């Protein structure tokens, strides 16, 4: 079991696509940047948590409960376990009325270093036949994310989460980017509130 998203690939910085800090809240710092060929922004949020790395890894592996803390995720279900470190997942995202919710399938993977000081989670869109009901929902095929966790002490970690999603359909770009600039803070706060469950 592992986290996708929701979250995604290690995203390498390309020329002309520099991160720009846009806000900070309760110790979390948010950056965005433009994505080649898209009007939708990608985000990066960096923060620290007073927890050991295994606790965070345990949380990110618990895909079925992502909806309890990750902003806009309504449903997260395992479709196929490839091995102990990768799988394919169904995700549904809540979208405000009058737009329809979005759904997708992603392949997620994770690894933790032998010294237990760093861990990486990534996911990206993977075409797959989902058995979860998605009638009437809009299919998303462009998304990716990553989580990088680094232990800075036995009981403190630095976390970096990067994500991008094009929700498709008729949602105005300004509305999407507005969510990009607010949703990550809700995710960080949700994560911090539930982390102690995974000790």
C-alpha cells in the first residue's frame, strides 16, 4: 500500500520554470510555477513535522484513508497491489458545484533508504480499468505528485510535497489556480492532525 496523490513523480526543475514563493502559513511555505504547455500551475509545499520518519511513511502508505486529510480527495481505493512498494489506485476528487467531480487511476511507488533517513513517494496517471463507480464524472489523465521526507533529527522531519493536476473540462483556469494556492495548506494541517494515529 502506498500514497499516490495524489502523491507524484520527482519533478525536475527545467529552465524557465522557476519556483516562486507565494505564501506561508503555520510554518508551511508554498511555491508555484508554470508548467510548459499549460495555464495551470504546479505547486510545492515545504514544512516540518515533529514526528519520526516511519510515522510519516505509515501515513502515506495508508491510501484508503487519504480522504480524511488530503484536500479535495473524496475516495481513494486500491485497484491492484503490484508489490510491497507499488500499486494502482482509484482516486475521486471533490469539485465545487456546478462542476462534476473528477476521477482517475494512478500508479504509485515508494522507497525508504536503508538508514531510514529519507523516503520518497511518487505517483502519476496510469490507464487502468477501475471497478469503482465513476458514472457521470470527468476523467483526469494529466496528474503527478511526489513526497520527499528527510529526517533532520530522530523526532523531526522535513517534508516536501509537489503536485500538478489538470482537471479537464470547463473549470476556469483562475478557479483551478486559486485552489492550488489554498488547498496545500489544508492538506498540511490535515496531515499534522492525524499523524499521531500512525505511531
